[in-house]
């Protein structure tokens, strides 16, 4: 075929959205490691962390993606696609789980992906009529890093508390928590939204039953690489991709979530957000938050260098959204507004405003 890449078949100018964001968690317990089996103190709940010359707290990708997924369903009114039991064994225990596996009706299935292995044992009970008879693997078009603490801007402490019993001695327990800045990067393969591959007979993304169910809403094309495969596209796929992309970004700027929120509740919506539309999936906006006099600052020199080097792949302005008084160098950042670096325009606003402006550039 003339076009050997799916992105070329879709015909988009912007095929990827790449971003970076930071949150401020003051006195937060965002993601827990639990209680160590080897710890002497069994009533000590610890943060999740990794070691890089020092202990660095982090939130797993699975955790903050779940925050984003739940918030996207809520703020956009998406039809939920929760994980539920779909098979039970003869003892009545759950033996297989699945979401709706319906990326046509459920944007979260389209964006966050799913997998399903077909087949059931003789005595297993099937709980849903619409289960696929083939194996499905829909890898997520949304790639994401850990939401990790910036070491120079984050500290940890321990909260010591008691459960007071009316007829006995109080029981002590401890909880580790953190205060500081957490950062993450992400990249969304926009061209894959609403587009489903079949690579031969064994590897496919869309349940064949859904092709029959939604036939009037879909278009089938030859696969550019697999003779026995095909592509199934939602009609008006570019509009679908744009809508789902913007709805995901709107959910990100209003992000909510975290563990132990009853005791350590914090606002986890981004205080800094950097976005660009690209023809490249590299998560290039990384390590942009640095420390300046002990306060968060945007690494402007690094940002300029990255834009300079990747300019040929950047197809929109680079958008920078900042919350008032968050960055110690906010005036320098605001001075970048409407300037250009190697032909790429810089737009500065609030996190919410830049998503609204980005929507006008998405094509």
C-alpha cells in the first residue's frame, strides 16, 4: 500500500500530544507501600518510594492513571467501564474479570486499553453474554511515567497517632507522609483513538461482535502491514480523536485522587502543565521543574533547548500553564508568552486556559 503507517492513513497533522505536569502535595499520603512484613513496627504505614542517592517518594503510574480515569468519567459524563467479574468457577469464586471491552461506547476503554483471553473451563459460569470469543489486546495509547517527587523540593515526616479504646490502653500507629512537588510526563497517541487493529487472526483490539453491533458507525480498511489484518475506524474519526483528547486533558487539569484522603487530603490538580502537539511520541518534556532558592521553578534553559532540538516534530505552539505564585520565576515564564524558539510559538496561561487554547490547534 502507499501508506505504511496508521498515522498516515488517518491523515492527521498532530499525531501525538506530549506533556509534563507537576502537583503540590503539602502533608500528603498519595500512594502507600503498606506495612512491611519485615518491619518491627506493624502499625507503621509507609509511603511508596524508590532510592536514587536518597529516598524519593512516588505515585505509581497505575495509581495516578486511575485518578485520571475516574475523573475523566466524572467530569465528561462518560459511560463507565469498570472491572467486573465475567466468569466464576464451580465454587462461585471469580475466575476472570474484564471491563466493558467497548471502546466505541466507552472512551476510557479506548484511551486506557484492556486485554481479554478467550475461552472458559467446562464448569465455569459465564456472567455476560457479550464476551469475546477471541483474544483481545488493546495497548493503551496513553503512555505515562511515575508521578515522582522532586528530591530538592520534597521532605517526608511521620505522623504518630492513637486509637483510643474505652476499656483498654490506646493503640499507637504511625503514618509516613510527604510535603513537596511531584512531577510526571505523558504522551498520548492521538492517531490511535477510535482506530482498532487486527494483526492476523490471533491479535486484535476490537471484539468482532462489536463490529456487527456498531456496523453503521464504523469503517473497515486494509491494514498497511498485515495481509490477514485490517483496521476498523470510527466514522468521523478525527473529530472523535480531538474530542477524546481534549476531554482527557480537561480531566487532567481538574485531577483529583490520592490515598488516605480522609486524613491527608490535598489538591492534586496540576500547578504547572506543559503541552505540545507533535508528530513524534517522545516524552521530551522531562525534568522541567527545578529548585530555585528552595522553591519550585521552571527550567527555562532546558525547555528552550528541548524545543530547539525537537522543533521539526512540534506542530502546535508549546503551551505553558502555571498557577499563580507557584513558580518562583513565574515572571520570567510569563515573559515567554508570544515569543518564538526556532519557529515554535510559546503560549503562557493557566492550566485550564491552555487546554482551551490547545483545542483550537488540534487537527
